[in-house]
C-alpha cells in the first residue's frame, strides 16, 4: 500500500524559513516524481512544485510565485522528499501535501499545516 | 498553463437522485502514445485531504462505490454520481495531470 506522510509544519513568522518532509513507503520511491500541492483554508488545491527521479536528474519545477523561495529535494536512500521554504509570506499559509502520481492514480498524504503569521 | 473550468459552483441534489459535474480543459489531455486522458476527480470533505475517486478519466479508484463514474468527450469531462447518498455531500474537484503545473478546477459543492 502506498503511504505518504508529511511532517514538519508549524507556525513561522513572515520572512522566516521552514523545511517540511514527506516520508514514503509501499512503492518504488526512487523511480517516482514527487509533487507538492498546497491548499489554503476555504480554497482549492494549488500545485507548488515537482522533484523528478534520478533518471530525470532530480529535475525540479516550481509554481511561479514560489520560485527562488522554495527548494525541492529528495533522499532516495531514506525514501523522503523535502520542501525547503524561505522568505515565507502570509499567503503561503496552507496545508501542504506530497503527492505521487502512478499508473494506478494519484496518492496523497494527509498533509502538514504551515502557518505564516506574526 | 492548462485551465480547468468546472461547473456548477454548487449543486443541491436529493437523496437517491443523480448529480452531474462538468469540467472543461483549455487544452487536450490526451496522450496519443497511450490513448489516455490525464484527468482525475477528487472528493473532499471538511478537514480531510482530497480523496481520489476517478483517474485516467474513467478508472475508479479501489474502494470507490460504483455510483461514481467519469466520462469524457474531447476536452469536456463529466463526473456523475448516481443514487446520491448522504455521505456524498462534499466538494468535488477535477484535476489535470497531463502537464505541469498540475491544475485543478474551481470545485463544486454538492449539497444533499
């Protein structure tokens, strides 16, 4: 069974930094791209970015509004993906999900809450 | 970016009746190499993550009741819920995963 578990969310001040993690199990993590999707309260989901597999040179892609502030990475030996967020803004407040899209559909974690507030 | 236009914004349906939600993509979601359309449907209840219902336009996720079905005509996609149950009250989203950025429809609130 595919499992994705996010962790590391919390309260951070505007301009601050936070790193959240996604622990994976139950599938070939190293061969899979990992997406991050966020959802602000009362809003629809919004794609944040993607980190591809080693075969794709760990290439990353980002939502325009987070480019230069957010960095995606992964550790295949630990089966973990990471989202490093810096220069955080109030509008980055959301639940952050990691998502793996496979041939049997998209698998989501339960999310971790990131609150940017003074 | 591929724009997903979902309608209606909200829908009130009686128990046992049918609900139909549509989503239109601004570009094709068809991969000619595998003949698959990269469209998924999600259900989201308050305080919960989105739950995958349908992928590849019409494939039902394991465990999803067969009253949920998906179909397509060109770039128009439909989620149909037949025999609506009380637990189907939720927000429903379509999502394209043909290209990045992944994009979602605006959501449809289904009320019983």
